[in-house]
C-alpha cells in the first residue's frame, strides 16, 4: 500500500470520529457527572454517635457532590489508626476533614477543623458558589474566579487585565457550527430539512447557549469563603499574587492562571478549548477537577430538558415493534452511531498506524 493511500485511510478513519459540535463547556454541563468530595467525621466513643450524626445531618442531606463517612477512632485497629494523621487530636470534640475527589490523587485533606454548625455550613456552600451556579444556569460559557492577593492595587490591575483579555477572546469566538437544538430534531432522528445528524450534536437543555465570561472576585480572607478558598489552592491558589481560575460545566475548574501569566495566549487558549467542539467526550480524559457545589444537577437540569419524539425502527425478524414513546435527548442510547466516536477514532488511529508500520517494514526489507 502506498504512503498516500495509508494517509488517506487515516484521514478517512479520523473523520468518522469527528468531534461533536456541542462546545466543551455545554457538553460538560449536560453530560458530565460531578465527582464526589469526601467528608470524614472523626469522633471518639460510641456515646457521641447520635449527637454527631445530628450535627452532621446537613452534610448528608445537602444536594451536593459529597460523600460523608463517620469514624469512631476507638473502633479502629492500631494499623488503621496509624494511617490517620493527627489522630491524637480527636478528643471530646469531633473533627471534620474534607478531601478532594479520588481523581485528584491527593490523599491529604484540603481542610480540617472542629465539627460544628459553622464548619458544616462552610463545607456545603458559600455565597460565591451560589453566584457561580446561578451564572452557569443562565448560560455563561465559563465563569472566572479571581482569587485576590490582598494587595488592592495588584488585585485591581489583575481584574482589569483579565476583563480586557476576556472581552478580546469573546469577540473572536463563536459557537461551533452544527450544534442542533432538540426542538429541531424530527421523529426520524434527522433535522427538519432531512439532514442526518448525530445525537451528540444535539443540546439537551434549553439553557441559553452563548459566549459569556463573568468574573467573580474572591478575597482570601472572606469569613464565609475560608473553606472554599482552601479548596481553590489545588488550582493555583497557593500563589501570593492574584489567580484567575476558569470554572465551567457543573463546576469543573481548570488550573488557575497567576496575574503575571495573564496574556492573550493563556486566556485565548483556555477560552478556545472551553468554547470549541468537544473532541473527547470522556470526562476523565479532559483537564480539570470538580468543585464542591450544593446542587443536584440532574434534578435541576431535568426541568429544562427537551423532549425529543423519536420513532424507533421495527426489529427485523421479531415482527413489528410498538411505536416508542417520548425519548429524552439525554438518553445514552440516543446516538445513531453504532460505536462511540472516541472509540472509533482510537481504533481507526491504531489501524492506520499498523498499516503504515507494515508498509515501512516491508519497504525496508525490499531494499
């Protein structure tokens, strides 16, 4: 096989696995589940259990991406106790330790302190997190948190610089062509003008789709935000200068950009990725880490979901199938592609590389 034929085959296989047209920020909102944080309540003595569970009840009942675990240190083996740092500090007052999701590969707690009403409230939610959620549900493509340094001049300069760069980026961006609203899909699974489509290209909610980058400034000393500020340290919050942290989807954050690195290249790079076509639908293969937010996204988005009337074809050899009822655009099986695009792309690439390698080996042996 000639090299040009191999290259053509590779391009053909890659085209089969095209990126879906829905931009990354919207694909993440409609399709990616939030990873769970872990709150561990440490106490000493079974007689404390009932009162502790009552105090920690808001952690369990909150509609947040949070798993709660209770540990009576007296029930732990010596080996188990050895695995818990500062276990001797767990005395008559119970301790609360908050951990990042497992995907972060960070074992140490991001925050720890006494279990009380203040700490429970601070873990679950905070004022700026409420604002983030509201902006996302109103259609903001990416919300930017500017974690301030505490130096008023530096913070003001960083905010002005970030605003200018985001305005420039938004002026040069547009929603990818080919995005389809669910109301434009016919019962046959085509567009209203009869064109075939991939359900991965169909929006699942009626939340406005737009390019919009709000900025939320956050003081590191805000009393109601102390736990959230600690959470943001994973995203560059250790820096002593202001840090801009992009948040998209269901509260997924990317690595922060310190003020000294704010440039057209760094901001446009982040915005291009977030507003571009979603080339890899597998969440764990994309950058970022979820924040802890007090919202049941599936329930909230359910109220804004479109219903797509789509008739299923009869099954050959099994008689005539009953007409299908309404099917949500969010149905995992709604895609008309027999294989996930990412899988097809991967297999196609492997096949093409194998063919190219075989050709080169055969050519070398013939020389």
